[in-house]
C-alpha cells in the first residue's frame, strides 16, 4: 500500500501542475476577451510554476515505476525508466513539462501549450481506459483530462484576477461571468466523459464491492459538490457585491473542491480498476468454451 499512496501523491502533483499551467494560460486568454474596462492589469499565469510542479511529480512517478515503493532505488535502476509503459509515460511527461517551462522562460506561451498537451497525450497512453479499450480509451482520457484541467486552472486564475479587481465590483462580476459561461461547457464535457470512463472501468456490480468503485463514488460526489458551488456562484452574479469583498465564497470553495477532486483522481490512477481488458476477456471466454467442449 505505501507505493499506492506515494503514486497518488506524485500524480496529484502532476495533475495540479498541469491544471495550474494549462488552465492558467487558458484563463489569461479568456480574461483578455473581457469586453469591459480593465481597472487593473491582469495577473500573469502561474504556468511556469505549474510546469515545474508537474515536472517534479512526473520525476517522482518515474522513480516509483523504476524502484517500486523506494524511489531511491529507482535512481540505482535508471535502466528501468523505459521498461514499462507507466515508467516511459512518466519520463515523457517529465520531458514535456521541462520543455513547457523552457518555452515559458523564452516567452513562448503558445508553444508551451503544445508541450503541456504532450503531457495529456502521455497520460492517455498510460491511463486505465487505454488498458481496457485500446485507442478509444486514450481518447476518453484526452476528452476528460483537458477540460478538467482547464476548469480547475481557469478558476484559479480568474480568482486571482478577481482579487486584483475587488475594488471594482462591476468589472469583477463581468470577469467571473465570463469564466462561468466557459466553465458550464467544461463541466458538461467532464461529466459526460467521466460517466463513459466509469462505465468502461467499473462494472455496476463492482461499484460498492471494490476500492476503486468506492473511491469513484467519492469522486462523483465531489464533482457534484463543485457543480453545486458553480451554480451558487452564478446566482451570486445577479447581485452587486460591495467594493473590496472579492468573488463569492461559493466560487472560492469551488476551487478548493476541485483540488480535492484532483487528489481523488490521483488516487484512482494508483488503484486497479475491476474491469478486465476487452481482449483478455474475450480470450478467457474462448478458452473456457474450448475447455467445455473437451
């Protein structure tokens, strides 16, 4: 079990870094579309910090894949870093995050997005759905991870921007409304792809009887809570806040809940889903039929 928790923490760092970097860049791009007055400069996204955080998580995952529960042993067995899909994916993610960080230092945010999307591509190859349904599983992961990371990262950026505009309630409310409209679409995609992924990974009979199924229920509850807070935040947009109060408490809590969602997702990636690969299941049924005929 120690390796499960270490993997979960390392992958949370990776997912948090991806969300801060990719969502931060998307959030700044969204904020620049605001049509009203800019009472204060927009804050810079924490994309470089997010990329370095993600690189740290990816490096930790690579060492865990090479050395098991002892990351230090991974340094002694560096030759194993490409021996498995999980290890190779972690190395690719490490390189992609460092590339994104270097491009951001060179003031090339557009190209850094391509590097961050390479992290998503590596996650799709490594993730559980790909092991169950080749190719289609990776596509499910791509369609789920990108909007999820953008939802969390954009919210963090917009909260920072709204805090700098707290003395201008009309402009702050307009900025938050701009995010809320985009988040509604992101939430819809996250929910649909999450349901599809759950159907692929967890048979209904295993939902309450396996650790993966129970953690998946916790994830669903947290996503529902985040959605409820998002709705409460939209209701707040109908009111004119007092200068200096900042964005709604519900919107700030939404950010914290999304961080918890990422933590639960990270734990899910460290657990084994109850579903079996389609090819394996077909082979097992064929073997069973052949044995019965004998």
